[in-house]
């Protein structure tokens, strides 16, 4: 049997994403020993019980010692603190990868603590659920999903290739881009939809209180579909909005302009404008719903 790509994997933050990545790598035969560090001892106990990790460590520092791949899977606001904490214990040749949902701010928080001889490959799997913790993890989470890598041009190419290969082998599709571009894209297709879901829930609850009626209880599938991600973790989303503030606010302004156009058409009874607005969205949504190929795509290099 060939030796695993990463004999020792350390996951710091053994929640949904860290646990799913560990399970996927193990299922693909890419890791030997898996250890973890986590602030939440219940999550650590659960990860051991579910055989996601072989052993827990007393600290994040102990977990990363001798690791070949260290995965930072804590909330984005904690990435820099964790990196500063573990930096001195990383072995030369080790690769550090974060899986944070925001890349610019996380890179800026992590890079200053990077020791010589350690490669840092930022990654963002566009995969997840509204659940948290190791109980919600599953090895197939990343299959057919994009994983965006945002390494610097100066990052060790061999390390980027090893990380890229690992994601590809667990079924993800990999693309590389700059962190700023990543953050603008994700503000549009992820952060904004979460903002809408949180806000829609608040609006429905306000109406329920004003009317004295269980409005949400009467909701059909459109409300359920539009608010699924409102059940997401508050700490994680607070951190994402704060660390990607500029891009999020830019998209909020764009969205408000679009909503205002639709609002105006409704107010004016402008049938043609309304129909055109909805028809455009319908065509885009139908095109998106078409099945996409699952086979891995080549890595797209961008300057
Ligand atoms: P999660 O299930 O809540 O797990 C995060 C774990 O990290 C928790 O057990 C948390 O403990 C622990 N933690 C927090 N601070 C720590 C520290 N300083 N040292 C050690 N452990 C610490 O979160 P997740 O959904 O897996 O998200 C993890 C990362 O993946 C985030 O950066 C997120 O942006 C990114 N991501 C998430 C998704 C998604 O859909 N969920 C998708 C792509 C990327 P406590 O519970 O005590 O805080």
C-alpha cells in the first residue's frame, strides 16, 4: 500500500468543515494519523467518539507538532490568534491551510506569523450546511463542490499542488484566484443571501408580533427555501460580515438598487418593467439549475 500524502493531519477547529475534511481525506486514503485541537471540549469528545480523529491534544500547539498538514477550521475571526499560538510549533516543510469563508482578512491575519519553511495555502470550500459541529460532518460534503484557493504568487508551487490534489481527490473542483476577487464573488453569492435570510426572518417575526399571528408557521416552501441558511451559526456569520465588510456593503448597495427598481415598478404598476425583471431572473435561475459536470476541472491560474 502506498504511504499517505499527509502522514499526520492536525485539524484546529473540529467542527463541520474541519471534521468533514478529515473524514474525506481518511476515506480517500490520504492521511495517516488525524489529531485535533479545539476550544470546545464537547466537540473534541464527539469527534473521538465518531472516529473522526485518532486522538485529541491538550492544546492547539500540541496538535500541530510534527503535523504535515495543519488545517485551520476555526471561525474567521479566530484564524490569526490560532496561527500566532501555533506558529512556533510547526515543523519545517509543513503546510498550513485555512478553510475560512473570507480570504483577504484571514490571509492578512495569518501571514505575519508564518515561520520560514512553512507554506500557507488559503482555501475556501464552497460547501457546507446550516449545521455546526462534528455530528453534522460527512465525508461526501465536498463532492462536486468548488474549492477556491487563494495562494500568493510567491507561495511554494509544490505545496499548492499538494493541497489542490487533495481537494481534487476528495471530489472537489479546484480553482485559484486572488483573495480580493474571491471576497467580492462570495459577498455576492454567499454573504448577501445569508443577509437576506437573516433579515427576512426578522421581518416575518416583526409582522407576526404586530399581527398576533404565527406568520412563520403558515409559511410555504418559498419562505423555507429563502431562509434555510438563517439557521446558521451567529459567531461564524458575525465574523464573516466583519472581515468582508467592504465587499459585503458594496453588494448590499447594489442589491438595494435592484430592489428599488422592482419596488418602483410595483408602485407604478409598470407591468413591462416587472415582467422583464422577473423574466431575467427566471432565465438565470433556470440556467443555474441545469446539472453541472462533476469531474474535476483543471486549476485556473490567475496572476
Ligand atoms: P463550527 O462547526 O462551528 O466549528 C468551529 C470549531 O472551532 C468549534 O468547535 C469552535 O469551538 C472551534 N474554535 C473556535 N475558536 C477556536 C480556537 N481559538 N481554537 C480552537 N478551536 C476553536 O464551524 P464550521 O462551520 O466548521 O466553520 C469553520 C470554518 O470554515 C470557518 O472559518 C468558516 O468560515 C469556514 N467555512 C464554513 C462553511 C459552512 O458552511 N459552515 C463553509 C465553508 C467554510 P466553539 O464552539 O467553542 O467556538
